């Protein structure tokens, strides 16, 4: 009694799922190791004080950007990510269009994912409170200002009739400015602690 063609491959499917699950667990373990024990771990930990930026996103940001202080200001980082408006200029006329998307696509995607969290009212509780433990008051202050400002920005844009995706992209651009500020502060703290 040979079994139907549909059920005969089921054990193979389960083996494939187990293999994929095992690979995911190994990747998560490697990301956790990078986030807690690598040379850049203090920056990854500091970025996690932001709402929407947990371990995987913080590690991705650090992996994609590298040293944040190489950008003199957040606008340069925003341009690197392709989150600045395109511009059409001729003589005295100047028109700005959609974002350029000419930068780092993975960085843009990760930022968009984090920016969706700012739809919700600002609060420091649960996982965010735990991730903020041990961080400097300056980093915690920047993270709180980010929550407050970006939530207000999102609500204001939606109330003016902007599409959700447009509002989230705008929030992602500003979030990158706060990310730059926190990462630069963490890099300065790392530099002073190794100099001592």
C-alpha cells in the first residue's frame, strides 16, 4: 500500500522544516554573540534603547553602516541610505520628489521595519525598559526624544491625509538621525573607555 503521491513526500518536508529551523537558531545565536561580545557590541546595545530597534535590527544597522562617526552629520547618513528626496532643478525652479532609493536598500528596509513602531504612543516599559538598563542618561534621553518626536510626526502626517507608507518613510528618515546621534555617543564612550 504505497501511499498517495501527496503524502509520500511529507517526511521530507518535515526534515526540510527542521533543517531550516536549525539554521535559523544558529543564525540567531551568531547575531546574539555579535550583539553581546563583539568589538561593536556597545554600539549595538546603545541602539537597542530605541523603540523598534531590537537585537537583530541594531546588529543589522551596525553591520551595514560600520562606523557612524564617519558621517559628519545625519543628513550624510540619510543620503547613504537613500532616504533623501530626489530633486529636479532647472534655473530658479526647484522641485523635490520621492526618496532617491539610490543608497543601501537593506538599511532602508530595516529602518522602515523599525519606523512602524512609532505609530504607538511613547512609553518606556517592558522590553524597552530592560534594554535601556545600564545605558548612559544621554543615550536614554535621545531615545525618549526619538519616541516622542517620531510618534507626533507620524500622527501629524496621518491626520493631514498622508498615506501610511509616506508617513513611515518620513519617520524612518528622522529615526536614522536619532540612530546616528546614539551611535556616535556610544562610539565616543567606547573611545574614552579604551583610552583610560
